[in-house]
C-alpha cells in the first residue's frame, strides 16, 4: 500500500469510527439478522470508501452515512423483491444486546427468561408490521432518530411518518395484547 493509499485509509477510519456502531445497529435493524446486516454494513463501507474526499467536507456524517445505508438497503430490496428467500437464522441478535453490559447487577434466571421471552414476542410482533411501519418504529423508538432525521433518511414527509408511527404503535399494542403481553407505554 502506497503512502497516499495509507493516508486515505487512515483518514477514512478516523472519519467513520465515531459512526460505526450506529451504522451497524441500523444495518441490523434494516436487515433483521446478523449475516445480512454484516453484508449491508460492508457494502456501504465499500461504497463510501472511494468518496473519502467528499466525506471530509460533510458536516453531519452520521446522517449522511445512514441515508446511504437506507438507500442501499432499499435498492437491494427492490432488486431482489421477487427472488428473496427468508432463511431462518440462528445468529439473530437479541433486541437488547449491548444494554446488558450497562447493568451492574445480573438479573436472576427467572427475570432473564421473562425478558428474553418478551424480546422474542416483540420481535415476532414487529415482523407482523408492514415494512414502512416497522422501519419508522425501529428508527424512531429503538434507534432514537427524530422524525425530521427519518424524513431526511427516507424522503417521507413528517406528517406521513407521524401517522405511520401512530398506526404502528397501535398495531403493536394490538398484537402484543392478543399475545398476552403487556405493551410498554
């Protein structure tokens, strides 16, 4: 690797490092499983690498990177819409992964089993939502994006996002209530 290649690589790493965790979480939320998330994440990094010069001048890199990931995901989804097979994967991450490390005291086995059961119920409920509804709930409620950020990512008007978020939450409560799970309000 030449000196300028090394400089470009170092610059790329330095610019992206603060955004990698957020970007991977978004990839996982969009893709729904670890292997597809890793592929999506890697594809986006490969796509962005030649644009390191452009990346330097971007003020809000996190949003820009999320927008590229979302567009890449949608492009792939459209491309493979009729061909895509959904494989059951054992490498699905629990929805709360990462949060566990923050807790000081480990919960007991009964509490942990109940928590995992609730996570699985919530994941099943999320899978029953339409793609548009699931996306807005995951980006807003799980990843903490504001509606105007989601608008910038998806190009969907804020009013439509508010409506989708309201309907998605109502549908989740309906599904979880039917399943016997209390919805968190």
